[in-house]
């Protein structure tokens, strides 16, 4: 089994990312030490997946403030990073959160707080939806294995004849794929579950929203039922309401 690497980790005054453009051939950690490094990693898709893009952008702000932390610098950094993926929701959310937290602070206090806030964003425990091709699925599962007991739902060939859905601990993902040669074939939807929290409708709705953004309504509801344990009819009604609200908006 290939060596497991974290997808993002601090390295002193720098950040290490797993270069996803090198997968599945090699697991290469790329060191980001400047704003330009972070912007390049996002723009060139060395980091992929909404939460990781957001976390990298947040760390990009922290890295950039080493060269100054006044309002003009903060605004310039936000502009540079926002331009790397203008339509990326998590990237803009992370940047707005960083600016909202940092702007009220005196400039000398901003750099330390930026690192703390980037750390908090990287540790966010929300559910994540990933779409992956068969030639990359084993490398992705191996990189996610560092999440340990956090559940991952594998959806293979959804809506097709040989559809398969399974939920396993992240650490067991590589073994689950290896147990059957057919499991590395077809298109994949992966749901990395949020860290355990008390069940609440808000959490279930976030899961449903993530799935609806990527999948047909019925497929999203079926996966959401497996992930949240809520009744299928209840989630179906919620999905219809969300779609209607989006249409009205």
C-alpha cells in the first residue's frame, strides 16, 4: 500500500500540501511559503475539493501577512486569492471569514491570529462531497485514510445498473476498494462525513445541500438517507423545498 500522506499540514512558517496533480503516480508534498505559492497551488489545481481549497486560501492569507498586515495589504491579498478560482464558494467563504476576523484587530496582532483562524478553517468538520474518476480513486482513498474512523460513503456508478453504495471508516477505504476488483471501475461520488455531532436538522440539511449541488435529486436523497439516518420521505420533501427555494431565488 502506498505511504499515506496528509493533504495539508503546517511546517513551521510554511504549509505542506499533497500535490494532487501528481496523483496517482506519486504522493508528493509541496511546500507553500508565500502568497504566490498558495495562489499557484489553488489556480493549478494542486489542491482540489472545496474544503481544502478554502483552507489553502486561509493559509495563503496567513503566509501573506508576513510581508505586512495593514488594511491595504489585507485587501490586496484577498483580491489575489479570490482571483484564483472566482466561482469557488468555499474559497470566497474562507477569505471573507479571514477578513472579517482580522480587520477589527490592530495590524501587529493580525499575523498570529491569521494562523490561528486558518488552522480553525482547516479543522472544519463539515461533510464534503468529492467526485472522482476510476484511475484516481485508489490514490484518493489512500490520502483520505489519515482521517481514521471518520466515515466515508462510496457511491459507485450511481443511477446505473451496477450501482454500489457503502459506508466505511476512512482508514478502511483502501482495503474496501482492494477487496473487489470491480470496485475501482466506474465513476465515483464520495461523501466524507462530518465529524460526529449531535443529530440536528441543520446538519442534515447541509449534507443534503452538498449532495444536491452535485447529483440528481433522487440520488442525492438516497445518499443523504444513508448518511444521516433520517427517513427518506422527510429528506425528499426537504430536497424539493431546497430546489424550489433555489428556483425562486
